[in-house]
C-alpha cells in the first residue's frame, strides 16, 4: 500500500464543511501527511456591485479576506481538533468549483475532503451543488464527509465492479484507515433475467445461471484483493444479488458502515460518463461518508478521442 503525502480539506466555514476539516486533521495525523485547509472567497460575486460601491469594493474584499484568514487560522490552531497537525492555510479569490481543481493539480494533492453541502443546505446529507459539480470534474479522489468524525473509520464498504478504479479504491481505503474492517462487495445482476423469464426459460436454469455469476464474482474479488496485497483475513467478502444502488444502500444501513468507497466512471456519453449513475446515487443518498475514486482510463480515453 502507498501512503498519502498531501491531503486537502475545502471549507466554506459552515459547520457542515468543518466536518471535512476535522476528518482531514485526523487522517493527516495518522499518516503524517501534509494537510492544507482551503477556502475560496468567491469575490466575483461583488463584481456586479462595483459601480455602486466604487472604491469601497476593494476595501470590502480585503475585509472579507482578513476575516476568513482569521477564522481559518483559529481553526488550524485549535488543539482540540488539530491532532497535533500544523495545517497550511490556502485562501483563493475565485469560486471553489474553479479554484479548487487548479490548486489540487498545482500542489499535487492526492486526496480532497469536502462537506456534502455548504451553508444553505435543505437536505442535511444530500449533495450540494458545489460538491456535485466537483465530483463530475475532479480527477483527484474526493472524500465527502457527511458525519462528524468522532473516531477513525471502523468499517469500510468498498463497492467493487472490477473496473480499473476498483484496485485503486481498495488501496486508498486501506491507506486512509489501515485498522478498519474492509468489506469488499460486488453486486451482480443476472443479464437478461427478465427477458429469459418472459421467454419461458426454466427457473432452475435461471437459478443455476445466477449461482454461476455469484461464484465467478467471488473468484474475481479474491484475485483482486490478492493483487492489492490483502490476505484473506484482512477483509470480509460480500457478493450481493440485485439492483446495485438499492442493495448497497440497504447493506450500509443495516451494517453500520461509516465509509463507503465507490469508483467514478460510467457507460453513457453524458455527464454520467464522468461519475456513473451508481456512484452518483450512492454519493447523494448514503448517510455515511463517501470516498469517490477516479477511473483515470476514462479521462485518458476522452482526451484521446477529443
């Protein structure tokens, strides 16, 4: 496994987004990693008011910047939350959706932590617009922090679909919480089962087909775990049968997982190509934290095609 060297938490200074900062302190301390706290001021919002404000607009921006800087340094120096980590403070003038990817690339950030929503959330655990847009655009793994991080992660559910993102998901989950219980799970759905049943195929044949699919998935999962350096005792295997989002969400609720890890990719030439319908559903609906891992091959294919 390869440890992370630089992680970043983005915050708008709302209570919900500060969960991401607190989780970042926790992970950075455990891994002895560099930790950056970033706040994007979004000063472009003042631009339409410049005619009314005149020369005062620059003073207002400076005041906003100084206030944010003071809040961030107070958070970073709070010994009750920083786990002994000395965080770097990064203030950007732009909007987070634009400023964050640029800084992440420039500073070689390996993991971004964000809150599920900002100040104006209607649904406390649903994804806000900024989080959703960052998921679609980011090439860096994103940890969506929905719960206050009272403890290190204890039980991690890793959704395995055997895409290139699956191996990275296992390795990254183990990096973030090396002591956590890992649950490696694949959800299989028998292809054309409904059509076979409609065509009069015997139920016994369909059942055998399903068993064969489950056994194949179990074998593939064990091979994947071995490539990631896991021993059989390092993980729990769960092969689920049915509709992936519903099965995963049900499992999460009944087993008390505090983190779910999913890959970001898709099969349709739409925005879902960049995030995947299953990943989008889980990221929005799960009540626990969600780690989204990028499938680099998808981006490479799109760049080449362009």
